[in-house]
C-alpha cells in the first residue's frame, strides 16, 4: 500500500514554514554577522555584491520559498518539499562550516547554519524519508535540494546577478 502525501492540515504542511522563518534568521546573521556577507564575499572571494543587492536576492529567495510552500500545500507534496528544503539548508550549513574551517575564521551564516539548519535539515530528511511517496521521489527531492544549493552558489559567486 502506498502512503499518500498529507492533506493541507497535516503537520508537514506546517513544518515547511519553519524553513521560511529560519531562512529569515539566517539572512539576518549573514547581513549583520561579523563583517556582513557582502564584505566577506569581497574579501575572501573577490566577489562584489552590495548589501542592497544581497537583501534583494535574499528577498527573492524568501518569496520563492513561500511560493514553494503554498504550491506544495495546494498540490499535496509537502513531504517531498520538506526533504528538498531539508537538503538545501543542510548543504548550506555544511558549506558555511567547510568555508570557516578552510579560512579558520567566522563566516556570516555559520552560527544559524550550525545550530538551526543542521538539526532542522537532518531531522527533515530522516523523518520525511518514509513519508515521501516512494524512494525514487525521495532521492529526486534530495537531488533538487542539492541543485538549489548549487544554483544559489553560482548566483552568489556572480555577485547576485542572474
């Protein structure tokens, strides 16, 4: 018997909003943490992204996440989106850790990534693994989460220019 994705009133549909809230917290740390992510990018990668452009790009990210949550609820795939978001935040957090270890310095986003996104991402991937329609869909969700992270990295390294 195949389990169906939950209805609109399911806990997983509400769980998705945690990602939006924690993303706003992560943006705040990246903006105000240390020298700020814009200055950090310029200093460590030679990439110019003004603080204003950074906030615009992040606002687009929040809007896309909100749209994703609404679409997932409407089309009834909140479990798959929880795995996608879980993968994306986990990979982002691990990237912050690796970059900080490489430079032996704080990177804006490290704290929220480590204390919020690693547990949230791991829990979401593990918990929703058996609640996604099938294993193929689960692994596709993981791949989409990784692809989102790669896309964000490319946009970031281009200074926020699409």
